[in-house]
C-alpha cells in the first residue's frame, strides 16, 4: 500500500514537472495562443518584412497578413553550388524544388482564416493538407513540426489568430512544380476534391 502511494506521489510530481515544462501558465487561451505564435515563429514567414534601422524586420502594420496580393514572382535564377531554395525580399514567398509558395494571410479577415473552423485549422496542421482535405501544404511551412503540438496548444494558436486584426490581402496562388519523375505537363498535386453544387 505504502509502495503504491509512493508511486502515485512520484507520478504526480513527474506530471507536474512535465506540465510546467510545457510553458508558463497563461490567464486565457488567447494569451497562451499569443505566446505560442510568438515562439513558433509564424511572424517570420506570414508577416511581410520591411527594411528597418537594424536590417529587415516584420512590418507589424501588416501583422500575419501574408504575401502581398498582386506580387506574384518569377522563379529566381539560383547560381552557385550548394544552394537549393530562395526567399523573397518580403520573406513571405519561397522558391525551391516544390515551385513557388506564398505564405497566406492568417489574420481574422475573410481573405485569411476568418471563414476557417477550429477543425479546419487542426486538420490542416496535423495532416499537412490544405484545410485538412485539399492539396499538400508545401515548404517551408513547418507543419510536420507543428503537427506534434497538443490539440490544446493548436486550439490556443487558432483562438489567438481569430483575434488578430483583420487585414484584407489575398496572397497569390502557389505556382507548384510537377513532382519529380512526373510526365511533362503533369499537375503538381492532386486536384482539390470537387465542391458539391
Ligand atoms: C518558414 C516559414 C513559415 C513559418 C515559420 C510558418 N509558416 Fe505557415 N505557411 C508558410 C507557407 C509558405 C505557406 C503556404 C504553403 C503552400 O502554399 O503549400 C504556409 C501556409 C500556412 C497555412 C495554410 C494551410 C492551408 O490549409 O492551406 C496556415 C493556416 C499557416 N501557414 C499557419 C501558420 C502558423 C499558425 C504558423 C506559426 C505557428 C506558421 N504558419 C508558420 C510558411 C510558414
């Protein structure tokens, strides 16, 4: 009996240690989401960069609004051995073997995640598919790493995103490269499931 009790106590204290390691206690889910978005680096790719006094920095007036509409780019000419991919001057567009991807708007606007449900968001991050059902989500969106977050943390991230001031900005569509070995003219990714009329 005493042994069993000791076991319970040890287990409980271990659990507390693990929970504490998951980050500081937050007053609300939104606060936890703000903290997570800060340490998970969403800003680095979803907020356009501008030149600041100390070099390129995220333009906080365009916080999380994605790659600017109408600024579709041509693939860069990458020369020199050892290079594989490149980032645009805004740090919101990326070119590599996958083609060109543009970080979308993830503010609460209708052109962002406004129409998304929490389920859409969790599924997208966990499956690496657009809205959890569509085409694969390509680099450099690090969904593989984020898919290991707890449901609770992903829900907190989504709750915070829903509070981010709406900015209207429809990022350009990705220009995806055909997969390696595909016949010429093949589509890069399976088409999104047909919408019911
Ligand atoms: C290293 C750059 C990078 C980082 C960091 C990053 N993203 Fe992304 N994200 C992208 C790119 C690029 C795309 C578009 C990929 C594509 O078109 O396939 C994207 C796509 C998305 C999408 C759209 C998914 C879909 O279903 O189409 C969401 C939502 C998203 N990111 C949220 C986030 C959140 C939240 C964070 C922080 C927790 C984050 N991203 C961090 C680059 C990044």
